[in-house]
């Protein structure tokens, strides 16, 4: 099952003292096709994280509407909001693994308090195999490299079989080779699980792997480019030359 993501005129400001506001997002309208991979890019402070947080109901917009499949994310309250959040996969720049728990326990952790219709432990094992870490299930996170820890975080994000995967700078703490491996993994899992995939990234190489690149500046969409398959990577980089930090 995969879902479209529809944003209409979404704005989000933060108060900075009594008189001043920061416009983190300003009238963002984006439609994301079910199952597509979209990079959200733009300089630091342009609103990438805020956008993902609003889509994932980790933050609320002040205006506009956010729909993910049948869910009107803008108007969720209480238990419905918690259920919605749990139905989404989220991967962060910092892996946020629980240091005292083993790898497999970290993967199961989001579901531990809940009764499920499936065996969470066998699903966790399958996901660890899918990210290439089946032999590390009983290790502690500190024994793993950064790239391996991010793989665990990705397995954890998929434990609830999300239709939407949101990733905020998932390669930001990794060297470029490891970052490429993580991006390969995210794109493969996206296809295998039929997820819609939104990734915030500063990195034009990472962005160029997606099917579409949306560039933000000062909370507004300033570029929205489709990358058709088969286009050479250098050409993509040329087209999005302005996508790096400070652009
Ligand atoms: N909780 C908050 N309180 C106040 N201001 C915030 C808050 N979160 C974000 N902002 C502001 O909103 C703007 C957008 O921030 P956001 O974190 O979305 O940018 P970003 O594009 O993800 O940046 P980066 O590339 O550095 O991660 C920035 O000016 C930021 O300072
Ligand atoms: Mg950010």
C-alpha cells in the first residue's frame, strides 16, 4: 500500500519574541505521487526539516492542509495523531538508537508497548536481514559503525510497515561512500515496500538519485524539477548546480 502526499498552502511560523516571527514555511503547495522518491533540498534554515515534521505530524502548520492518503493530517488530535505518527517511518541524521538496548530490541522498540497482528520479533529479524545486519542482532549500538547504526534506524523505521518514509538528512553524519550505500538501501526498500519517500538533503549527489527535486528557500518552493530515469547523473548535477549549501 502506498500513499499520495498533498500539501496546499501550508505555512508555519515560529514566534521569536513578542514582535518578530520566523517564516519557516510559506504557502507550500506540493503533490507527491504515491510511491515516488522526492528530495527536499535547499540551504540551512530553508524549512526542509519543518516540512517533514509537518507531514509527519511532529509539528503543526498554522495554515493550509496536509493530506497523506486518506488522512487529513492537519486536523488530527490525540490518539488519532499518535496512530498516524506510528504509521509513518522516520529516519534522522542522528541515528537516535537507545544505547542500552541491543540492535534487535532497538528495531522492535516502537512496537514494544503494543499488541500486533504479526510477530514483531520475526519482522525485526527480516528487516535486519534486509539491511544486512542479521548477524548483529544481539550487539549494542556502540559496537556498530555510523553506517551500520543508520541501517538499524532504517529497519526500526520500517517495523510498522509504513506507506510513507520520511528521512531528514539521513546521510549527513556519514562519509560519502557510506552515504551512497545508505541511499541505495533507502531506494531499494522504498521500491520493495512500495513506500512514498521524501528525503531532506543538502547533498546534490543524494538529491540527484530521486525522481524529483523540490528546492526550498526561506520557506518557499523555488524549484521543482522532475528527474526522468536514464538521465545521466552529471546532467542531473548540472541542472541542479544551484542546490548545494548556500544556494
Ligand atoms: N522549534 C523552532 N522554534 C523556532 N524556530 C524554529 C524552530 N524550528 C525551526 N525554526 C526556524 O525555522 C526555519 C526553518 O528551519 P528548518 O529546521 O526547517 O530548516 P532546515 O532547512 O531543515 O535547515 P538545516 O539544513 O540546517 O537542517 C529556521 O529559520 C529555523 O531557525
Ligand atoms: Mg533540517
